[in-house]
């Protein structure tokens, strides 16, 4: 089974400052079609998860361009260029190459 | 508006059974694969099960294989999760999730093969397994 490891566990950020979340997989998520099977979700407090990024770097519909995803193989990063108060919540990466495995989550909070 | 409304959660004793349902509206239910994903109290997300759009293909996480059964009734726009031999570790909020299939990237570049992601989630129904 593919294990997903996120860091940091908690991420306090000042509004307007950038933020970065790392996600590492125990096996490469690079499909033989050339795409990395890695998505990012945000679960805001008391809400259901919402899709942010799919296939490592593609923003879902309606997601602000402050959010960007990058990486390949086993190392991936979600970046927020300028954090806003509405960005608080828990961010999850998920691999979709072999079944589905979520990372343990990164809690972003405002300083 | 796409809506997924779960029901059927509650308190059940270890070893017991429970059937969850998810009522879908706002989209052509029979055209989409569906998933169940759960979240234990204070914990992260865990994939539980999947069913193809026509119900002919299913998949399960190892943790529930042989105990849970996912099914759907396309005539009633409803997804089900039959849970049996329940354990304390099955205590969680269970989310019904619609799966979207894409053929191309936002730029218009076609994908070499279809990609599926979980694009709409219900609000969840809570299951507690305890004596």
C-alpha cells in the first residue's frame, strides 16, 4: 500500500504571508501516461472536504490562483502565495494511483 | 445544484449492522461513479468503498472488505453502504462522494486517459460503534 506523509502537522501563518505544505508518498505517483496521480483537498472547520488541486498541479474550478500545486514522483508541494483568513482548515493530499490513500492532514491556522 | 444527503447513521453495538443511504440530486446520478469516505473523530480521511456508475463494479478498502457492501439504485438516485460486523474502529462520519471524470485539462489539453477525482461531498452521517 502507498503511504502518504504530510508536513508540517500544524502551520501557523500570518495573513498575507505565503504558506507551503509538503506531501511525500512511499512510492512514485507518476503514472505511465506522464501524469502524477496526486490531489489536494481542504476541509474547512465543520465542513466537508473540497477539491483544490488535481493531477499534482491543476486547480479545480473556482479555486483562487493563490493556490498552486507542484511536484513529481514522490515529492509534492501545495503553496498558497498569500494566506487569507478563509484559508484556515486542514489540508489533505491523496494519491489516486493505487486505490486511494490520504495524508494525515496539515492544519493551517492564522497567527 | 448538486446535493448529496446522507442518512442512516447512529449508535450500534459492536458486531451489529447498519445501512447508510445517500440521496443524490442536481445531476444525472446514473452517469457517475460514487464513493464512501469516512473520518474518525479528530482524525483524517479514509477511503472506504467505490461503485461504478452502473453498479457493476465495486472496490473496498482492506479495512472493510468482507464486512461492508456498497450498492446503488439508479432508479431512486440513491447510494447505499451496508455495514456489518461493526467494530469500534468503524466509528466515524461517513461521507457520500460524487466522482467526476475528466477527459482534458483546464487548458484544453486532452488527457491520455480519463482521470477521476472526488468533486462533491455530502455533509456526512455519524456512525458510533459502542456498547
